[in-house]
C-alpha cells in the first residue's frame, strides 16, 4: 500500500484509468443524454486520459513529481475531447498544481482534489448540477470531512460561497494516509454519481446517471486501486434503467434541454493571453452553450456548442491563434445536411485580375483584400456552392487556418473537402492547372498538392515603411525581393529587383514561369522579366496575367 503518490504511481494510475475507461467506453456512451445525446462521452474520456498517459510515456524514468504532473496535465489538455474530457483535463491541472509541488501524501492528495473541483467549476461558463462538476464538488467536500447534502453537493453555506471559498485550499483535509483519502474520494464519487438523477431532470426522465460523472468515478476508483494495490479488473458502469433497445441517447424526443439544441460542437486549442481569453469567453457565451475554457500559461482548450461554428472560430482568430480545430455536427436535432453534387475547387484571390483567372479556370472564388483574411462564412459558402467533393486553395499562409476550419464544418455536413497548403497564388494556379474532376478525388488532391509543391514562388514589394528582414533593413523607397517566402534581396527599383528574384527562382529544370502583374504597375516589372527570359532561357514558357493585386507589383511562379 502506497504512502505517497510518487511519479511511478502517477504513471500507473494514468495508464490504468485510460484502460478502464476504454473497457467501459460503450457503457458510458450509452448513458450520454446531457448536454446533447450524442453518445460519445465514454469515448471522449478514454481518449483524454489516453493522451495524458501517453504524455507520461514520453518522459524519462527519473522525471520528478513536478515534471510528471505537468506532463500529465498538459497531455490531457492537448488531447481533451468533448465537454467532459475538457473538464477532466482541468481537474488534472488542479491536481498537478498541488501535487507537483508536494510530497504526495494523503493530505496533499486531498488538497489536490479540492483544487481540482475549484478549477473545473470555474472553467464552465454556466455550471449545471447533476453532472461531473457535482461529483467533483462532492469529492472535495468528502476529503475535507464535510457532509454532503442529499442532492450531492456541499451544504448551503458552501454552496452559496464563491468557488475560492467553497473549494479553497486553507480548510483541513481529513485522513492522515494516502489510502484513506483515495478510498474516500472513490466512495464519494460513486455515491454522488448515484445522486445525479435527483439533480438533473433529463437524467431522471431517461433512467440514467450522468455519463461524465460515471467516467470520473472510474478515474478515481483507478486511483484508489493503484494506491491500495487492489485492482480487480472489474468495470462497474451503471446501466440505463430502461432496456438497451430504448437507450436514452437515442431518445431525442425526451432529452429535455438537449432537444433542439445547438447544431455544432466546436473545439480548438488557442494561443492567447488571459485577457484575450476572458473577452473570448464573453463572445462565445453569447453564441451558444456548454462553454468550457481550460488551460493557462498562454495555451487554452476551448469547447462550445453553437449553431454558428464559423463565428465561434472567427472569434478565436480575433483573440489569438487557434489550431487543431475540430467541428462536430451534433446529430439527432432534426437537421439535414445540405445536398450538393459534383466536384469543384474553391480559390481565395486578393485581386480582381487574379479572381478572373481562377474563375476562368473553373474555380469558385472567394475574394479578399490584400493583407486581410476572408470571413470563414464566405469560405464555407463557397465550399457548399462548389460541390460535394471540393478542393480548397487558400493561396496564402495566413488564410490556411480559416480554410481548414471551413473544411471541418463542411465535412460534418457530409461534404468531402481537401485543403491544399498553397502559400501563394501562383501555387494555386499550378494546382488548378492539373485538376481533373474525372480522377478519383484522393488522387486529384495528391496531384494538385504535388503541382503546388513543385512551384517555387516569389514577389517584389515596394516598401512603404521601415522593416527589418533576414536580408537586412528595408526603408521606405527600397524594393524587397522575396524568394519562397524568405526575404532575399533589397533593391533600388522594381524592374531590377524583379529580375534578381527571377534569376534565383529559375533553374535548369524550370519549364513554366507565371507572372502576375500588380495593380498600377503598367506591366513594367513583368515585361522586364519576360524579356530577360526570352533572351536567356528561350526554352522556358512564360505566361503573363494582369493579377490586379494590391501591395505586390509582381508575383512570380516557376514550375
């Protein structure tokens, strides 16, 4: 029997909890009626704990407590799935805050569980009783030696107090040994789980306990088993009262608050400051429900249910850098997927001439101003218009995240979408040139991706402000030449700099050069490059278009 929860024990616990949730996954999925009856809570919790366990597998064997707990919490944060998974990741963060700096004995575990309940509840925009939050609060009360009310959460004084008081650290924690605290936590989790239908009507009507709370009970029982060396291999998940053929997760007509709820679950990781996240919370709270924001130190995991997935993602773009965006269509709400047919291409263009070139080649075009990002709603509308199988060409590294987010939403609506990471318009044109709607979709995406990857790109920029680049300091009046996204040359005039960029892009294997003239250039730089290549490389085909893009007098692509 363990006296302290040391790093090896934390590893064993995380792995056992993940394995136990894996075995109980289907039973927990069958309990899932709140906040939406999508039948995936068990799966989400299993994947969340598996991510935490795998993060520990990557540590050296002699990693100390601070590093071990930090890896556990970070792994759960990065891998959190669904509403309950995100809440569990924050509970693990609370444990890590305490146990990563402590010996790991009984009182330390008690304080960690109290902190876990506090952080988890604070992460949820509108806490609902009868859920995983109620069980965490009841466990915190139990390890502090406080009686729980019949409803399953602390008495009136604690319930009406702020979270920092109701779940705060200063109160004494019962139990002098690790096993007593771990057993107490597991017992109270199971008892509070049985009380959840008394707290939440939708559970009582469907004859089930809360799915997320059931998963938490397994996690804490796994902890007690590791501490007391008493694992039996038994997975005890309360079955629905009604026959499995009438499983509550399919009873959308009697799902209470779940019925007719938001159509999408949106999740993403976000790099942002605490101030920006606070503002984001307010925006998302007005857009939907089931809002949970967890994390800290600049990295956050955001979860929300909403009818406007695009707005939820665009809000994140305004507040920081979203990544690993996931959008899930919440089935069972009487919605239908849009019906579209055929295959198409969506291209983002930053100038009228560019837009015309892409349109003539058969693409649905999303127009944007130079230096700006198009609205996600515009990209999504273009995908829906283009067909049932769609290739998206963002044509700018700054547009890629919006394109990926729009593609995620479209996939949940039943469309097949591929986003090719084109970083420049000339790469988009190269990809579109090899597009073949009669080819298998996956083969078409591969061919277009290869064509884009084999296209080198460059441009010239007439500086209107002072900028430090890898090529040196650029001041107003200079002309900067960029090759494959890197500052390469600083010149005194457009034509001369364009020629130098072309020399660096064109090689012995080059076959086709595409020149896109910017707005207001009268073709000078493009004409200079075309004449130069006609003299020095008559074997290379040169294609010249009026792109009309602002900001860049000339874009060059070389295949």
